[in-house]
C-alpha cells in the first residue's frame, strides 16, 4: 500500500507526519526504524501519528515514535508541527486544539503570526514521575556516569529528562556522556539528556541527546525541562529564551503547579508517498 505523509520540522528536529484519520495503516517497530533511516529511508528524528481521539473531549490522539521505533509520551517540537499539520490538512479549523498523548493532554494554539504556543502542562520532578531511582525529590541529584560524578536536575514533561549544567555547550561532551546518561540503570525507561549553559536569568543555550534518536538540532520538551529545572534551582526567571542548535524557543513558567508554555515555529517541508512492504 502507498502511505501519504508530510515531512516537517520544528527548529531542525524533523518528523514524518502521518494522518491515520483518513488513511489506514499499521506501522511496526522495525518498519519505523527502516523509514527513519536517513540513507535507506525517508529519515526523521520522530514519527508523528494523527489519530481520532479516544476521549470525546479531545480533538485528536497524538502518538510519537522515536527513530529507534520506541513509542514515547511527548514531543514538544512535534506538538507544534502536529497543530500546523491538522489545520493545513483541514482536519480541523480550530485555532485551539486539544490532543491526547501517552503523557497526558496538551493544548496547542496556532497564533496569527504562524508561531505555535503549546500548554505543556505542569512539569513534575518527583523521581517516580520519570521514573528515576532516587529516594526523594531534590533540586539536584548526583549521578555516577563513566567514572564521573555529575550533578543533574530531573523533570518529566510527560517524557523523562535529565539536565546537566555545563560551562559551554559548544565543548560539552554530549556524544560521550549523552548515551551513557540515556541508558543509565537509574532511569529504567531511559532518559533524554540535556546539556544547559546559563547565559543570563532569561537566556540559556541547550543541546539535547534524545532517548531513541541521538543528538537532535532541537528538543522542545528538553527546553521545557531545562528551564523548569533552572527556575527551580534559582538560576533562571520566566520568560526564558532557549537557544538550540536549530533555533530559538520561548518558555514561560510561573513555578510550582503553574502550567508551562512553549512557543516556537513549525515548518512543512514536503509531501510524499511511501510504499509499505
Ligand atoms: N524531540 C522531542 C522529544 C521526542 C521524544 C524523546 N526523544 C523521548 O524519547 O522522550 C521534543 O521536541 O520534545
């Protein structure tokens, strides 16, 4: 069968987006890995799937698969592309769209200037929310990685994040420490590893080694997690501009039980069809 898809990106974090509201298909893990391959497939960091909602209060169900085929709870850059996609495809005319994800509900708003603002919900820091093997919720945890003792913050935005403060993201050992943090036994469901450089209370630079996809040009939930940890640790103040290798995001969070919002672009690259074997 031929599957219609759209290639999109949010700050260079790229996606294959598939409408399973008007098409029928079943994508297996091995097939997702083949499609994600940048030489033998279409190439993407994540596959985003649009489905009808199971909850009648929601507009759509939003499913996310990493390049390694694993299904995950949330994807911030993907959420912005999702909002743009369902409107471009005329699956909805709403400006405010409610979606169910494996990590909880999200509200997406397409602004008049084309930027998309996402209510990412309330960040959670309790170890069991990630999950992370630690006795209690702390601002910083010590993690032994490859013979080094690292100080990390942890946060869940539906999906799990570890945030490490570095002096300079350009020289941060992302390729060496990223995979070791991702697969650390204290994170039983693995983790996304963020490397954050604080530029000022309202500005950070960030690189993220993503669970299941490797280092990407931008990670939306990673940006939210870094800002949430930074605000909690007294290093940052809302709003915060996050400079990622692929561009900038604006994150706002009033702390505690307030909802965190992320605003940024979503870009359609091309439409295509692929034969599913
Ligand atoms: N690129 C994403 C996050 C995608 C999922 C992540 N790799 C995970 O496994 O949790 C974003 O923009 O948030």
